[in-house]
């Protein structure tokens, strides 16, 4: 008997060995690491989309079944999101919270926080104390209130989808790396810069183009979008690649440009004027990410030292900078440029491909150089990253790389909370006039004009400037908006690389034509055709039910008229939905309201 | 007699324990080595992009919108409103792995599966998931999405590796 037991135990041990071996080899293969921002953003969007699609009658959720059995849910044709909204509109917050919890708690991992908000009011929150990454997805929605009725014909109108003019604009940073030996010859280096363009998941692309301008005018380059080669791209100096619609898709897009030696120019890379513009339609009306504090770098690969200059537009009052780099390089030197003046911060060795600078380290150097954070509000400044000791002419060596999860975290007091039914628009502004030709298409005086619609909220003017500076000259530089002078050299310092300029909405006049002008004297000029100026603002995208009319047609006409007055010119291609309700037993409508899901970890 | 019997059993347990302990230590070492290497691979960025792209494409309706195995250009398994369509899911599951990689526009390996809110695996065409399973790659990127499948919101988990 005891001998049999011994045999069984040995078999048990063998099973244990096999199981553990299987675990040792199988489990690590699925140890996964996640890209937090993109993944969380998708999850927030998915959550809203699925709650907007799933109907009450079809779900097996036990809490929904309970509410139906208790008579708390009367319209089983509601979507889950509409039902949450109906509870919210009726003031039954506990049911709204519990229903949200019933669909979110088990679905999301325990290490993720989640919140649902309607018109910024908290419906439900699962909080975590240590927050590092947050993503949100807003949506406009509405519904029918149970047990309420109105009289007459009332109408409302709401923008359903809109052609958002060049809503996704990817602006290149200044990247350079040697492509020439210390002698006159090609060193064989290829400078690879990869950009990212994030579109809403339900975007329909209307048009796309990509302007590439290399560091030196003789650089050769090629381009790919989502790993597809752009046949028109082999070029030198600069090129506008058009009709790229079919290369882009909804979601995250990658665009890669490869720069190499031309006919003697020292460095390959992006001179900071390159940009990708994707024009698309979507029914996701709030797509702005001004609240995102982390400004990510693009992916750069080179076999020489790299100089990367990252422009930062500080929206609001600055409270801190923190920098985290993921790189392949033995050391990195950090510097900054404010009003054209460069200052070194420090050089650090890279440990396990990581290097960073705290706010205290950055602030101490800036303050010592007479730069206060309060001077940086609502304007551009630059951080410079030098991978290895930078030489503009050198032989190729080990690979240096900046990964795209490197970032500058810019904390300010700015918090854009979308008010009820406001929609964000980013519009391209074309040059209005240009004069005093320098050379080629470079002019010394350029003016852009834009109209700020009535009932809009101006947020930001952002310009990426194709500039030309004759070294060793001292030209005057003046930037003006309407009657305001925002920059003037002299007395302010000369900005040799005026690749970016931006300003907040407070200089923009509502319901008026605004003028943004650049004026230079000999030695400085800009190419207005290769520059990119955009205007970002909020506009009200809905009008509520109005006066009671005798007929449905009158109610619709009134609602459309009121909405068109609000929308102005920017939404002439918008699809506008309208709804009317008549007397007697017609339920009271709630909304439209903005529901927002936020996920963090 | 009773004491002798117990003593013999005790020796068997001890040997069994030692074998298990050694194996556990080996397994733990392999586990930690693999885990530590996950974030150090140079392919992390590319994998993230691919995982993001594959999951986004799967959450689309595909091309053409009502695609079949014979005319599919791009694989998507939903109705574009987050709802998984059974026919597309089955077609996806029954296509060859190489074909699905081509139609998902990726050269990387992937594995996709569905699970409900309690974490139970949802079988797809009788299988635990779609794609390649049991890889030995050190860098694996995971993306989680929330589509509707049949009557509830589920987790769609996508693993991508070189």
C-alpha cells in the first residue's frame, strides 16, 4: 500500500514539474507592456461608443434586469448611455452611478481608474490615488425624459458632423544630424524621422498633404506613410506631397521621412517647417487635446550625434517642466531657447536608455539666467536635446535614437473644460498679403487675416514659419496682431530661427477681421506659401428647444436659423440634425449634453 | 509499525518537495529574466504602433464594409459602431494566419482573443483566439479594446510581437 502511494506522489511531482515548466515558458511570452496614452484613449472611446450602441433590451446585465423588474427603466429601446442620461436628467443620480458602475467595474483592470461625467458633472468615479496617465472621450448625446410632456411644436437643432478644416496638423520639430564627413564627402548616414498623426477612430479622411523641408537645401529625402512609400517623395530641399488621402486612415498614423547627403550640406533632418495636414470629417465634435500636458518628441534614428529642438507653446500660466527621454546615446545635453537666446542647462549620462530633468533643475538654471516662468505664458520657447557631443560634420558611428515616448511635461493652470455643446475647430489661415520680395518666394512683409465668428471663443493662433535668415546680419523683426505688438527686435533679442510663433485668444477680436503680421528688414524673410498658420477656437454647436410654434416647419426653421447664426461660416458643410415635438403626450427632451468617459492609471 | 509507515511517507514527501522547489526556482529565474527584458527592446515603439493599428483596424468594419473571405481587402470585425459581427469574426478566425497578417497590413505576429467581464474566454469558431499562440518573443505589446459581442460589452485583447 505504501509503495503504491509512493508511485502516485512521484507522478504528482512529475505533473508539478511539467506545469511549472509550461508556466515558465508560456507566461513570459505573454508578459505584455502597454502604450498607456494611446491604449487608454482607445479604451475611453470604446467605452463611450459601446454604451451608445448597446440597447437596454438586449443586455444580460443583472443590474439592468433588476431596474427593469423594479420599473425604474421604462424604455427598453434606450441605449445604456441614454438610460444613464435619463437618470441624470431626472436627478436620479444613484441609479445613473450604479448603472455606470455595472458596466465598467468588472470590465476595466483593477489598476485603472474610471470616471463618467455629464456636462462636467460627476456621475460615477472609480478612483485611484496614484495617477500618471489620463485619457478622455467626450460625446454629445440626448434623450427622451420619461413621464414628462410639453405642448405645441418646439424645435431644436444640433450639429451632427462637421468638416473640420485641417483638424489634424502635425508640425515637425527641428532635427539635424551629420550627413557629411569632416572632409567634403558623404558619410553615408541616413537620418530617419518618424511623425505621428492621431485621428478619431471614426474619422473619414477628405484630403491629406505633407510638406517636407530638409535641414539643408541640398538634402535628399524619401517619405513613407503607414509603411507605404510615397512615389512622389524622392526630392531635394523641400517638396509638397499632395493627394495623400489613401495613405492615411482613422486612428494612429505613422509618417517617416529619411534624409541623406546631397551635394555638400552638413546635416540631414527636418528644419522645423515640415508639416502634415489631414482634413477629415467626424461626428466626434470635441477633438482638441490642449489639456494634454505631455508634449511628445518624434522618433529619430541616426548613426551620428543628433540635435533635436522641441518647440513648446505654454498655454496658460506655467507651473512646472519635467523632461523624460527614452534614448540610445551615452549622454544627452539639455538646453533651452527663450526669445532666440540659447542657454545650456546640463549634460547627463544615459542610464538604461533613460535620462530626465526635474522642474527644480530646469527652473534653477532659467532663474539664474534671468528667465522667470511668468515670462513664458502663452508663447513659444524651445528645449534643445543634444544626443552625444554634437558635430555637424562627423563619421558615422553607433546608432543614436530618440524614442517617441520621450516627452516634455508642461504643467500650467490651463484647463479647457468644454462647456455645454461647444465644438472645437482648427482652421488653416491662408496668407492675405505679402510684399518686398527677398529671394525666391521669401518676403519681408506677410499678413494673415482671419474672421472670428460671433458666439465663438478664441483659443490659440499657432504659426509654423518657413524662415530664412542671412547669418551675421541684424534685421529688425516685428510681430503684430491687430493693434498689439507681440514681439519687436530691437529692443528684444533677435530670433535667428523664428520657426514658431503663437499667441492666446485674448488678442483676437470677436465678430471681426483680425490681422496677424510679420515685418522684417534686410536679412530676414519668410515664405508665406510654405508657412502654416492655424486658428483654434470653440463654437456653440447646438441650440436648445425654443419658442412654441403652431407648425412643425416653423419650429424647424426657427431652430435652424438660430443654429446657423451661431455657427457662422466655418460650418457651412456641417450636417445639422433637427427635431421637433408636438403637443400632447410627447415626452420632454433632455439634452443635448456632453458625456465624457475618462480612464486613468 | 504505524510509526515506520509514517516515516516512509515522510521521505517521499521530502523528495517531492525538493524537486518542486528546484523547478520553481528555475521557473522564477526564467520568468524574471524575461520580464526585465520586456521594456528594453528597441522594437517597443514599432510594436506599439502595430498593436494600435491592428486593434483599430479590427474595431472597424473592414473593407469592403460587408467583406467576405473572397473579397476582403482590410479585415475589420465590427459594424463600425463597436458591435462585433459574427460573420466577420468567423471569417477572420477561419482565414490562414499569413493571409490575416497581410490583410491587417502587418509583418508582426499577433494573437487576438475575447473575454467577458468576468474574465472568461469567449470561444471564436471553437478556438481560444485567433492568430499565433505560444511565442517566445521577449517583447510583447498588449492592447485592450471594448467592443460589443452578442449582448454585452466584452474585452478584445490583442498581443503583438516580432
